[in-house]
C-alpha cells in the first residue's frame, strides 16, 4: 500500500510539472510582447533578384484573460510590419502589415479530452489600398486526448497565412514529458522542445512556418495584388526573467524552403527562391 501511495504521488508530481510546462508553451504564434526579426541577406537560388533579405517588427498586447478550470479565453491585439529587400527587381519593395485580433479558447470537455480554438481575424495590407480581400482569418481547430501520465495526442485542422497561403492543412502532434523539466511537442505544423532550467531561465528548440500573405497596391492597377512568402524556421533560443511579468527572449536559426511571389511595377508576376539563410530574433515577452 505504501509503494502504491508513493507511485501515485510521483504521478501527481510529474503531472503538475508537465502542466506547468504546458502553460508556458504558446498555443499560437502570437504571445504578448515585442519582437524584432531579421533574415539574410543572401542570394536567391533561382528566380528573380540578385539579393534577398527581410526584417519584421511585431507587437502583441493582451486584452483579456478570463476563465475557469473548464474554460479559458484569451484575446490580444497584434500588429507586425514586414519589409523585404529583393534587389534586382521592383517587386516586394514596400512595407507590409498584419493587423489582427487573436483569440485563444480552451475547453476541458472531460478528464482526458480538451478542445482548442485559435482564431485570428485581421487585415493583410500595405496600407495604401485596403479592400475587402485584405480581410483574412487564421484558424486552428484542435482536439487533445490526454493519457494517464499527462502526455497527449493533438489533432485537427489549421488554416494559417504563415504557410504563405490559406490552404487548409491537417494538424497532428504528440506531446510528452521527456524529463522532469523538459516538454516535447512533436508534430505538424509545429514542433517545439521546452526546457525550464530554473524559475528565471528556459530554453527552447522549435520548427515552424514563418511566411505570410499580404495584399498590396500596384500603381496603375485597379485591383490590389497578392504577395506570398513561404518560409520555414528551424531555431533555438532562450528566455530570461527580467522583472515583473517581463521576459527577455533571443533566438537564432536557419530558414528553409523559401519562396516569395509578387508583382512588379508592370504587374508582371515575379517569383524568387531565396537560399537557406540565418535569422535572428530578439525581444521582450509578457507573461502572467
């Protein structure tokens, strides 16, 4: 009986530790804070242009966080500005914005089942010409099936502009506690490994899509055109508790499978495939 009691206590301890790690893992790409990202410069492997680089500044502010043991709702305001530099062509030369209202909803339907909705309604625009087709929606519908040890399977469907388009894709992942302080989420569209070394320091490794879709004005054309950027990031980074609810974060890694498609000043389609290159990201996150 004593051995069974100790086993039960160990299971509880491991489950509590795992849930703490899960709480630190973002459900969406958006978490509150300010991030600055830089890619390149590098030469395209094929297609138009002589050199390609990009930069992005993103700001996410929390609006609401409420819920109970069974349900939680979080809302944010998000804006990011992306700049591309594709030398040798007149395509993708402006500043592009994604202005949105992300919403995260979690519902614990039973002891072993959870339902998640991540929705993000926004405008993808260069701010020069805003039409109805600039309105877009990122959407994730996910289910989780928990096991007795706290690990879970995750499944569902995702529509996300970070793929560089709005095609629906399946979502499938498995999560488990690799050690007392390390949580693994392995699957598609995101893989992430989080390790908490102390209350003030954590590190991570993740793989994720990091592209985008925007609508832009082409001078002399009556309708706006689409700019599509496809990109995957393989990165490692860390977070350090600074003060209060503020955490400093930094990340370095490699970009993969990049393609940018847009229109030049003559409205001709331009496609460039930048080679693999390094990226960096620094910023401040807000955690409650």
